């Protein structure tokens, strides 16, 4: 199985279009999505519709849940909360129903998909440190677990002796008897100081994973955010990638 893994689109249609175009150019037949289709950007309806059309499996993210009033917006910072309230106003009922149907996890062959963490996915915890990653490995049985949520692409492996470390090469091979947690980064709002759209490619046939970065029309996405009356900081951060 070969699949593109996309996450954290956040209503950024320009970034999503660039990523889908690249996936098609590479002739990758499967796209899996890790959620946060909406929030922050100006095109929630278009992004939901495109994700549903292009993705074989989609798991739900915390901003999708907030839009559905399934998580308390009070836990969001004020800018994120404003974007959720704006999204709730303009989202079509049909797309709200699409979000409602998204599950928290999917398992496909040797791959687990979850937005935040294998442990208690509804708590929307973040994995940043090696210790935080390490504590998750006993919670899944597949060789690879793809996550999103932090908007920071990264990969951590654990070998059969329990030795755990970050992987710094890209692409990297999948080695037998090792498990992996891979953060696929963010399509629509990267936060690793690289403003380019980000996604991952899982190649189960050749046993490798690659993180891909792509330029997209950032000025257009920024302009739409400003025109929609969303907080301008949401436009500014796209240019710096944080
Ligand atoms: Fe997100």
C-alpha cells in the first residue's frame, strides 16, 4: 500500500489544492486525512468537500469537534475561538453532517491514523518531547501510527528493545521490528518556521516514509482570511510558518 497522509488543513484551500495536485502528479492512489479540516482559514466548506472527495479515510480533529460543539471552545485561545465561531456561521449543514460522521481513529493494514495521540484521542494532547512520544508506543499494535495536531512534522521510532529516538533523515526506511510515530505536519498552517504546505507519503511496498514540502499561493490564502474578517494574525502567521 502506498498512501499520502494529509493533516491540519484548517480551511486553507490554496494549500490543499497544491498538495492534492502533487499527490496526483505522483500517481498516489490513496490519500488518508488526519483531521482539522476547518478552523483558522477562509474556506471551510471547500476544504471539507475536497477532503471528502479525495480521501479514502479521514479521522476527526479537535477543531472539527469544536465546530460541532463537541469540545469546549473555552479551551481554545481567543484567535482560534474566533475562527471556530466564524466557521460555525458559514458552514453548510451538509458539511457539518460530514464532520459529524468522522471517527477518531482508523486502522488500515499496518497503519493507525489518529489526529492527536493513540492514548485517549479525545483529550487532544500534544506530542513534542521524546518522552511524550515514547509513552505512546505501547498503545498501538500497527507498525506505524500517523498523527497531526502539533503542525510540526517529525518521526520517532522504537526498536524491539524499547530504544526510542527521533529520526532526522528524510525520507527514511521502515525497518522490521521497529515501530514508528510520524507527525505528517500541517497542510494549511505549518508551525515549524517553514511556511510551505506539508504532508507525508507512506510507501508500504518499498518500506519508506517521506515528508514533502510544497510552495503554494500564500498571498491568496492570506487575502481571503483578511477579506473574511478573520483575525489578521491568522494571515500573518502563514508567511512565517508558526
Ligand atoms: Fe490543527
